[in-house]
C-alpha cells in the first residue's frame, strides 16, 4: 500500500473510531446516528421537528448508501475494513450519489437559527463547539471563510469548511 493510499484511508478510519462508541469493532445504524441525535439534543431542536427529521433522514440515506457499498457480508453493520472500503470507493465520491451533500445542507439549516440562509459567527461557533474546535481557532476559521467580510458565511462556504474539517 502506498503512502497516498494510507493517508486517504486515515480520515475514514478516524471517523469509524469516533462512531464505534461501544468499541465493538462495528458500526450499525444506532452508532451512525449517535452524532446527529446528540447534536439535536445539544441544540435543543426536537427530533420530530422539520429540521430534526431532515437531518436524521439525510443521515439515514447516507447510511443506506454506505451499506450498499461496503457491507460485504450483508449483516447490516460495517466493520472498520468495510467502512473504509465504502468511504474510499469512487462511488462514494460520485456527484450522483444518493443524498450527496444532503447531510451538510440539513446541518447548515439546523445551525441557521434565524433562517436567513447564512450563518453568523455565533451560529458557526455552535457547530465548532460540537466538533470540539477551540473557540479562538473557530473564530479565526470563520474569518477566513468569510471572504467578503460580511460577518456571515453562505451554504457554499460552510460546505467548504466541513470538507476541510474532514480532510485535515
């Protein structure tokens, strides 16, 4: 395995470890939905609200697609190897992937508390806190993303932030 291949697999391995909270070596739907459930609870947004349902449904769509790519033994759970295979599959990166970008869009909508179509710094800092990003770093990152100096970031800028978080 080349260094490039090893590095490309590092992020999915880290994701897998975060999701496998019980340490049983596999991730099931409950594990996969733990983070969105926790986020909704921390933000005080009911799971049955429109925004709560949208976030959970987007994550469930992503889960079903991951299973279709990686669940080699059809047991409804993903081992670390199966998860890495699914996440590094060219089909996962496809622009035609079911639900592509939907998790990020629903997360953005969830954080956009005033529903104005953008995130101000306070809204962005809430997301950063959930991701355990230190506040000074999050403020600096917000300023970097806010390229026009408006004090707000767009959905496109937010997507860039999420991609960068998961690939750095």
